[in-house]
C-alpha cells in the first residue's frame, strides 16, 4: 500500500500546475459563452461563480445592470441580500481580481436591485480579493426604519485590496468593514451618496468609508489616498471600532450634505473615534489608537477631525482643516461606566494646521491640554495665519482628476508658501511627521543679531531667546 501511495504522490508531483482561467465580461456578452476576450460572459455573477485562486475577471466597457434574480446570496449577516458574493479564497501568490479592462470604463449600476432586505453590492468574506478600477452607482434602500445599504462590505476577508473603485450617486455607504485584517482601501472615491428612504430621509446612514471592526485582533487595516464628499452623513467613520485603523493622505469635504448641498446627516469629515459608544465594550478593554495623518478636511457641516467621545487617545499628525464648523473637536467620554462628555485626554496632535473654522475660536476644542500631547500645531497656542500664507485657497482643486495610476492629483490648495512661518514649522498635510528636510540639523550657540527673529516650536516669535530649542532661518537652533 505504501508503494502504491508513493507512486501516486510521485505522479501527482510530476503533473504540471494548471493555471486558473481568466474571464471577460461585457454588457454585450452571453453567459453561455466561454468567457474569453472574444466571447465574454454577460454577467459578473457568472464570472464570480467560475473564479478560483489566481483568476482575474476583466470588465469591458459599459454599464452592468443586475436584477433581483442575479443576487448571489440572501440573508447574509442576518439582514443583507448580496448582489455579488465573493466567497472563493485567493492566496498571497494567486489573488482573485475583478478589474476594469485596460483604459475602459466599467460601471456597476445597482439601481434595479430592490428587495425587502438590506443590500450589499460586493460581499467580501474570503481572503485575497482585489477589486480595482470600476464604478458602483445607484445602490438602493427599501426599508423605512433604521437601516443601511453598502457598496463594498468587508465581512471577514483578509488581505484584500479595494483600489480605484468609485462609489457614488447611490443610497449606500461606500466601503464598510466589520471583520478582517490587513485590508487596504486605496485611491477610492465616495461621493453624492444619500438615502432619502429610511428614517424620513435624514441621511444619517451614508458615510463615504466606515471601519467598525468588532474585535481587537483585526489589525493592519488602512484607508489611503481616498476622497469623500457630499455623503449625507460622514466622510470617514470609525465609531464602535475595536482595532486600530490608519487613515492617511485622504480628503473629505462637504459631508453632511446631499449632492445639491442640502443639509442632511451628521457631517463630520473624519470621525476618528467612538470606541465606547456601544454596549459591546466591556470594562478593562482598551480603546484602539486610530491614526489620521496627512489628510485634508474642508467645509464639512460639523467637525473636520473628531474624536467622537472616544474612550482613549487618538493620533492626529500633519492634517489640514479649513472652514469646518469646528476644525478639530477632541471630546472624549469619561469612562465605560459614565457616559459623560469630557475634554479629550490621551490625544497626540503634531504638525496640524487649522484655518478659519466657521465657528468662532473653534480651531481645536474640547481638549485637556495637560492630559494630551500637543506639539508644533497652529493652535494651542494660536499661530497668526493669513490667506497669504497659502499657495491657494481654491477648494475646487479637490475635484481635479486623479493621476493615471489612480493617485491623488497634485494641488496647491492649502499648501503653504515657502518662507512663511507655518511652512518653516512644517505644518499641514504637505509635510510628513518624520520628514526632516527644511528643518534638518540642530545648531548650537548661533550668532544672534538684532535683525533675526526666533520662533518657539509653536511658531510664536520670541524677542529674547534664552536657553532652549527654537526655529531660526528654517533650522532648529538650540541655545545652551
């Protein structure tokens, strides 16, 4: 028997590895076709059902309009009908990919999917999926109570990448995650999303991006290079999130409004906390330390950056906030036992720039400065800023087309002019916290002259500097 088994294994080992097939889908295709480039499938459902590790599904130019009979899964999470059920597992070497074909524009229009359940466009429960370079529009809501629909839902998939997927002009959340590790949302846009059906149309369930991980071991999740605007609730929302999420190089503007800029839901640009807002939080647990860095928040209805009653500290590094009601609102909850708002504690704010909040004296509010770390920001203490410190205050640049690789466009909006004090201090989104160019070495015992101006690390001029660390002529100076 052992000899037979050994021979069998030898034969198997000698067989060539069969590569997974790639499939093509086109609105002009037919599901009876073989699914190749010459004879593509018609529905994405057919291609997903045929996919396995290593498969790439190419979406050809055009609009795909699935109907109710194409729903791949019902009753998911006890509440959702899932148009596309991504349940086959990929691997690190052989992920499963759904992508727009070359430079063609593929649009998934979910407006004809109308069922009694909540709706998810792409239900991602398996590992190593890649969604790339297509649009999702028109997702519906049919329930009038408290509910939500979701364009892309991460419900257990790990090591997935959602890249250059634009989710807009629908009634649902862009990307929504409750489970999974090492997932990346990259260079995606979510905009003009408003639910007029549920809860009398208040629009409180349409965020651009929401990560609400329900366990503290779902680690390594990142939102990078994304834009969120005119979502009727928030741009980015981390309420009830149990594990750290990093949001970096992202933009948010005019959230809390619908596409016509009618006021709707909450309207926060970056709702960066909220651990402790649900009954699932138990005594002795530790709030995740979410990180928001190098982001822009402009003209959101409420806060630009918001701690949202978090039960601990958050990190805000080199962000720029302009013309929000409150540019930075760091309010925390007192404890698990006491649902009382207190000034924020444990936060770390470095290199942040606030300019002209619409509410007076609201550059950074509700923060306990003795229990938080504030270093080199334009506030607390306040730095004198003017329009001339900026290369541009033209916010229309935020809508500029992305680069060919999907990365954010190069803009001058809210960028600081070289030579200005906030530029010398390296404030705002254009600088990295760990970057040293521009303020390179530390010099000791400089020659002081009557014409020189020295600044403290908060950017305030110091008439007679004594022992300590200062900024002078673009360099850090230590006077012993």
